[in-house]
C-alpha cells in the first residue's frame, strides 16, 4: 500500500490559506490589476490541485477535467507574466558609450 504524503486536515488547511490569498487578490484587484489577476489565477490552480489531492486522499473523484481547467488558468498567468517581462526589457535603458 502506498503511503500518502498528505493528510486530509493538512490539505484542508492549505486550501483555506489559498482561498485567503485568492480573496485578497480579488478584493485588491484595482491596486494592480495585472498582478492581482495573475495571483488569482495561480491561487485557483493551487486550489484545484489541493482539491484533487484531497479527493485522492478520501478515495473518491468528483472533479471533471481538472487538467483543462489548470491549463487554461496557467496559460492566462503565463501570458500576463511574459508580457510583464517584455515590458521590463523595453524599459531598460540603452547603453551609451
């Protein structure tokens, strides 16, 4: 029998913390929309992983198509971050000798 690396209570605690991160990002969206939107998406991905792991620990599956959901949210965050990186490179001053 395979030993689980997580227990249900710890997973519930992790999910609760992630819910808090998600809520704070959502509540403060107007402070920095791109950043808060990225944090929201990444928190949602982590929550989905936590829910899937919790279902595994409890020996039942309920989540339909978690892979599609995660890929969708991840592609959104990835796009935001790569656009941010491109912006930072454009703002970098040119070297002049």
